[in-house]
C-alpha cells in the first residue's frame, strides 16, 4: 500500500485533474452500483455532505436510529452545519428500525404545519453499536418502498459496507440498490490511512462536489491517498473475510473459557466486531487489566500481551478486528482474556477487588 502511494500519479483533484483519484471514483461507483462517486477526507464528511445535498431546505428532518453513528458520534453536524432536525428512533438489537414506528414517525410529520418536513432516512450498514450486524436485504427493500411511498430519500452510512457484503456473500451493489446515496470508509477495515467515498446519481455527486468545497474537503494532490484506498478496496474480500474469521474465533474462544465474568452472543457476531458482556469488574477496569502486563502473566503464560479493547457501555466492551490483527494475535488476545478472567475470579473468591496483580504497566 505504501509503495502504491509512493508511485501514485497525481494532479490537482480540486479541479478534477488527479488521475488516481478519478480512477478510484470510477471504480467505487462501479462497485457500489452508482452513477458517480466523490473522494472525500472522511466518512463523517461524506455523511454530512449527503445530508446537506438531500435536505436543502433548512429545518428538514432526517430519520435514523438513536444509536446511529451519524446521530451520536459525528458532533451533531446535521444540526450544527446543515440545519437539519434529526428524528431518532429506537434501534432494534440487529441494527434495524421498527418499520411500523418508522412509518408512524413519517406519517405524523408528513404534510403537517407543525413538524419538520421529513426528507431523508439514514441507515447504518454494518451497524457499529449493534456489534457490526449487517442489515438484512429484505429490510433494506422494505425501507426503500416506505421511503418511496412518502417521497423520502435513503442514505446509507456504509462506513463498513464491504463487511456487510462479505458477510452476506453478495456484491455491494446488491445492498446499495435500495439507496439514493452511500458513503464508504477506506480507513477502517480496508486499511488505508485516510479517505472515504460518497456515491450516488451523477447530479447528486455534482452537488456533493460543491458541498465538499464548502466544508473544506477539497484536496490537491490527493492521489497518494486514493492509491492506498484503491489497494484496500481491491483486497477487501480477502482482508475482511480474514477479519471476520478471527472475530468469530475470538467469540467462540470466549464461550469456551466458560467464565462467569465475560460472555458473548455468538449469533450476534456477523462481521469483525465482538461485543463482550462483562460481570464483575467494570468494562473500563477490564480494559485496563487487558492492557497491563506483569511478571505474573509472563511466568504463568509465557507471554506479556497488551490487548486494546474499548469500554462500550455500562456492562460491555467492544473488540474490533482489522487488517493488522492476525490469527496468532487473536489467540494471544484470547489467552490474555482468559488470564485476566482467572485472576479476577481468584480475587473475587478471596473477597478482594477484581483487579489482577500487575507490574510494569505500560
């Protein structure tokens, strides 16, 4: 990937003159089944551009899940920058929305003098907060029919779209056919250092170009980034399938630990994310223990391994696999989890705090 970046032929992408960027955009549009695509610095910007292009009347409303990345983790850009009101609906455990609730929310505001005008439905696929679940194709079709019934458009936050395609063993275009636009990130599972793409109809992308400029996303010799993104995109299936296998192995191994302190729903592991439910130590404490190394660990396991997980909620931690985490790394992480769980159980049995004894933390 770095070699491709060094060899990249570049031009001024702000004028559409960077051949490497242009080739990436054409490739992405073809893979996503869209007429055109636009390279942007981040998927957060791609989502904001999509909202601004679809909802051009100030005070318009977009409907999305309450735990959607666009709603929770993108600094409220839809409201701050675009002047768009978000109607957040409860997410179901698999990352979908209840279609009856969705239609009720649309119907309640449709034609009302008192409600914001509903103009856009945003879906996230795969759904990060749901543990990387891939949205069912039948659900996407139902959302599309609902949107058409009321004259709304559908945008997909597809930061991890390629994970969904690999998990469902379908072409990405099979998923995006139900959407008006889709964003896709190159710097998550695809392993590029930066960049995302926003795809849709040609007229939509032409407007997106203008909005990208407004948001400061126009770049000059961006081909060095596009070259890395292309490598990630071309190798996506092999890379992501390996990530999914490693995540599932970790989840299966967690079950085999049979520890009362941590558990996983194997049925919920569809892609590269594993949510671990924690009992005993808090999620933050468990993450601290997994990162710490000690002489005791070295003596007992023959390794000192620092594992980085994220304290996701009050009782869960999140593990995410990417191209730099190997099958061997996964086994080491699983062994470290087993070591930490045993030490926590020993402390609890002795009536002490759950913290395992550690030294030399880094």
